[in-house]
């Protein structure tokens, strides 16, 4: 039995075979390939990376351009942060790194003549969608995803009965086929919104060759005349044709989240704003975050005036999609709460941080409501998924990214006096500087915690473990009862010689033959067993500092002690 100060960790053994004529390619399972690592800001690797990050942003705002793209330092002010839930001092505060830049145009603005800082409040627009989904998960869990929206929004149930969508699927949405989960993951196939942004609002629309409209034909909902729920919004929106059939392709839509907001109100009997405050903002102490325009604008970032900037814009029913305000401190707190499952169970978080559908770009997928970017330097490193939400509204842009494999994240908030700024250069700099450093830290700590020779005191059984630049831990030697067990495993797979044997951090095991020309490790998990135990299961016993003391290999009925 493991004593109270010890714990166990399970690794998968990915047995990677390749013919000598084939190049070696690692193929770990999806997810972290190393155990959780500690992050200390005074460590050499992390400290150096953060210094380089500061220097990179200093250069960016000085030059206004670079390999990551152009920015506009004369007009764009921004704040950004990196945060972590790993052990170490990096998790002691809301963020482990911050950077602020105040543009000359903001310094001269009569509405916000101050330098931006960690408490500066920006409008975060579409990041609101994350909080809307989070609120649903806290209230009901994801069991609601497959339920029809008509169950919770009676106006759409009525529309489904009145409009013959089955007979005319081109003109009308069949609301009975639309689920809550499809709304939350941009898969409902419905219109982007109704009225807001319609070109008929422009006085010169006829000059563009658009046909004239009578007063009754102009959409009744816009930013100057917000629609109420039943009598106005649904009576108009239910007449909108579908953009795509439900569940077929991701289509960005603010209306999806407006409808989700109404569903939340039906479920809870409270306003969406109250649910947001009670479920998330209050429990996490996010005092600089709100759905409505903050009453106190002393911390506000307003690049021009409130109206022109979009600070005072009211979105009415669309608020659950696009209305929120926040700071990098509060968003860092929120990001850490998601990564640490502070308000949800771990199993619920695991399901939330997963894709629901691909886009036509193989590097991008969609989640609830995440835009997921697959990064990493594959095949030399494992794939690293970054769960993001990004938005521009008025003269504001916002970006949040979570990296579950490393338990880290970032947030970028910006405002510009001319147009909403592009934040891709900022995000790319963070990725290029931070991810390699995190991978290096993971390798160094894995080698220190698990590397070495493990041996039996009663049998001729040993393994030698180390870490290199590739994913996972490398098993240099593996002897079981005097037999080269690496060769045994190769023989089981019909391979003459095993090129490599690697351990990947996982709760299940993987056995992988790389001669197939594709990465199929998930298909080979638990393939070989002996007396019901997997040949590819390794259970490491750790001390309170996370250092391995021994490894148990259940199939071989042996426990090997780690040498000094």
C-alpha cells in the first residue's frame, strides 16, 4: 500500500517500431506527454523565456512590424498576461507574466488619459460566449447538449409548429432539429444575427446598387432600436432562412448565444446577468468584470469617446454573445478556474475542452464555443491544442487561449483609436516564445523526476529511463528475467528490431507500430496482455516532491526500485 505521503502516476508505453529504411516519427496519444511540471518564475529556463518575451514586445511596439506581422503602436493600446495552474510560484498570483503598452492616442484621450495596467477594463465582446457556455455547464452539465432548443425556448417551439420547415427547409429553420449543444458550438446553421449590422441601416445603401426598401421591410432590430424577446426578436428571427442544415458545418453566429441566454433564463427563472454573477463572477471574485457597461469608468480604456469606441453600446438580447467587459487580471482568474476545474468537475472540464467538429483548415477545430488551434512542431513534438476565443467589437479586440496539456493560458486585450486591432502578432509571439520553453521545462523535470536505472533486488530485471528532445520518456534498456524485453515486444509485432520504446503520461497504455505510415497509437492501446494485465502499463510511485521511487509493471509482476 502506498503511504500517505506517496502517490502513483501511470504512464503509457508507446512501443514505436520502424524499419531501418523509414524515418523515426514519435506518435504519442493526444494530450500531455509528460506529467504536470512545476513553474517557478525565477528558474533559468522560464525566467529567460519571460525576459525574451518582454524584449520581443518591446521591439514590436518600437518598430511596429516584424516576422509576426504589423501592429500600430501609435493608436493601439494593449494589456496581456500569461497564467498557470501548475505547482510553483507561477500559480501564486493571477498571472506569471504581464505586459502593457499605452499608445500616444490613448494618453491624449480625454476619456481615459491614463496608462493601461492589470486592472484596466476593456470591452471583451465575443469572449462573452465562453461565459455563457460555462454558465450552462455549471447549471445543468453537458447532459443538456443533445436536447432540442424548443424544450427551453417556447417561442421557437411555437415557430416550429407554425412554420413548415420540413416542407420548405430552404426558407425556414426546423427548430425541432436544433439542439442546445449545436447552438453552443456554432453548429446550429442559423443566421449570424437579426438586424444588427444590416446594411439597410446605412443611409447610402442605394449607392451600392442595393434595391430600395419600404419602411416595413427594414429590420426592426438594430443597435438604435433593440428588440425585446418574444414580440419582436422571435417574430422576426424565426422568419430567417437557415445558413446550413443543423450539425453539418460550423457557422459563426451571435444569435445562437442570444437564444442560449434565453434558454438559461427559462431554466433558472433568473436573468442571464444574475446567473452570470451568481455562478461565475461572484464566486471567483471577478470584480472588474460585468455584462453591462461599468458604472465607474475610472479604469475604463476608452480610445476615443464612449459611443465611437463602442464602450457604451448596448446589445440587448445579444448580450450573452458579445456584451461583456473585463481586465487581464479577471480573465486570468477565469482561465485558471477553467483549467483547474474550480467550478466544474474534472470530468466535465475534460469533456468541455474537446473539439466537436473540424473546420476546412486541418489545423483548426471548433468546440463549445472554442476555436481550437493545433500547434506544436509535429512530428518532432506532440500536437498541442490551444483552446481560444477571440473577438473584435467597436474599437476593441480580445483574445484568450488555454493550453490544457501544459496547464497554462494567456489573455490579450486591446483598444485602438481608429479600428479594432489585429492581435495575431501578439498571440504568435507568445506561442513562439512560451511553448518551446514550457516543453523544455517539461523534459528537464521529467528527466530529473523519472530518469535513471530501475532494478529488482531478486530478479535480473531492469529498465533505464531518460528524456530527450522528443515526446515522452525514452527506455534505453528493458530487461525482464534476463531477457531483452524490448526485443520480445518487437517480436510480438512481427518486427525484427525495436527502434524505440517510449513512455507517455496517460491513464491508459498504447502500443504502436509505426510501419503503418500513420499515427494510430489510439487504436493499439492495451493490445497485449498477460494474465489480464497490460504489457504496456507502468505505474510509478512518487514521493511528495513528485520524484519517482519505483516502477511497477503489473504484467511482469515486478516492482523495480529506482537507483541513486
